[in-house]
C-alpha cells in the first residue's frame, strides 16, 4: 500500500507542477501576444512615417529639379541676350573704326572726342 500512496502522491505533485507550468505558459503566451501586438502597431506607424517621408522627399526633389531647370533656362536666355549685346557693340565699334579709316580721320580725331556708348 505504501507504494500506491507514494505513487499517488508523486502523481499528484507532478500534476500540480504540470498545472503550474501550464499557467506560466499561458501567461507567457499572453505576454507574447501583447508584445506581438505592440510590434505590429509600431511597425505600422513606422511604415506610415516612412511613406510620408518618402513622399516629402519626392516632392522636394521634384521642386528642386523644376527650380534648377527654370534657373537654367533663365540663365541661358540672359547669357544669350548679353552675348548678343556684346556682339552688336563690337560690330558698331568695328563699323566706326572702318568709317574713320575710310575717311582718313582715324588718327586725326583723338579717342576722347569719339562718341562712346
């Protein structure tokens, strides 16, 4: 009889230990679920933030590109106008010099009396 009682006691103790392990596993499972939910929520927030950041960067780069393009066009037009004015001025000076040479007045009229623009 002692063997059966001792076996019954051991089985009862083992059963109690198994119940304790099961309760701990349930707690752990609950905690894992909570952590998993927090991770999912955090990842969703990070994903949303990254999408907004990417959109902002994309818009910024597009605006920068448009600005550089507009500046390039404006600079090219301004440079073209400036080069045309320089070319026109040089042509006018060449014509004046040619006229003065053809009239034989080049060395007669001092530089300070010539018309300057």
